[in-house]
């Protein structure tokens, strides 16, 4: 008896890392399980969760497994098997995960299905995407059960606000739209009015200088940045002379994709 207890303890220790890793995992349809009842070889068997979320257990019949954590299923089977086995000790091991996936869609990235075979955060998933340069992360969001649980991924992925990160769950859906306008437009009294490809951190004076700088008719204290913020429009005044003469860096505001920089002419 002592030998059996010792052997059982060894088995538990060997299984502990896998059990710990899958402690919060929710079993899903298609997953493969190994179920073992200590000392009852007829109740040691592999089983695959059917599309209806159930498994067949000898002596019990059909048992719902989908949606349960392995530890919860263990406890449930142990309770049910008391009718057949004295003090049953049940172990449930997730041998193969096929159900846990995250779906990525939207025109900003290539659509994909991500296998959630281990603990993965939203940031870790974003880091695996091949190219997010054309993605509109500000308007991207994560869906869970049909509800938006995270919006504006720009703060997380671009600004590095890791407080926005969260653990992904099976069947989460990540929507990433296309960034339709990646340009900044510089118009008015500059030497070369043009559209400039937006760069992260670009400021208004960089855009003006890339457009050849102010022309001789420019009123350097009459610069407007026009910005669309959803359905609303915003106008930001820039006093460039304060920047040049007084070193007022607050005038050198940061631009966003789609901004229009308008340099007005002086009449004198």
C-alpha cells in the first residue's frame, strides 16, 4: 500500500507542471484528453471532446466537458464516479489543444487564425503580425463574446502602454481596419505644397521644412493644423514665430495621419 501511495505521489509530481500550465484553460470541442482513475485500469483512457462538447466515460455515459477547466472536470468526474469506485482519484490531462483559437480580421492586416496553445497576451499576438504599418490601430478592437473588451490598440502597441495589455481567451476576435490616410498635407504659402508620408512623431515644422519651408508671402504666425477626429473637425493654431524667435517648443505640435497644415499668406 505504501508503495502505491509513493508511486502515485511521483506521478502527481511529474504531472504537476502540465497541470499548472493548463489550470485556467477551458476545454473545448476537438480537444484530446487523457483521463485516468488511479488503480482502475478500465477507467484509464484517451478521449476526444465531440462537437457537442461531450465525452463518453465508461460507467457514466455522456459527460459535458467543453467549457470546463481540467481541474473542474476532474472534480466533476470524481464526484460522479463515487457511485462506481471507492474514493476515486481522477486525473484529467489536456493532451492536444485544437479548439483554442483567436481570429484576426479586418483590412489592415492579413486575416488569420491564431492557435492559442499557451498563455498569450494581446501584445504578444500583435508582435507576431507580419506588418502593421497599414493598420489603423487607433480604431482596432478586441471582441469577446460579441462585446468590445479592448479598443484603441495604438496606446498598447505604439506608445508602449503595457497597462492596456490583457490575456487572450479562446474564440477572441481581433479586428484591425486599414489605415486609409497615411499622409500629412502641407498647403498654402510654402515653397512646395505637397502630401508627405506620415512618420511616427512627425511635427508641424518638419512637415513645413519638407515642403520647402515658408515662401516669401507666408505669415509665419498664421499656421493652422486641420484635423478630423471622427465626425468632428478640429483646428489647431501654430505661431511659428514664437518657435523661431522665442524657442517656444509648444508651438511645434505633433501631427497625426490625415492632418492638413495650412500656411496663410501675409498681406503686408
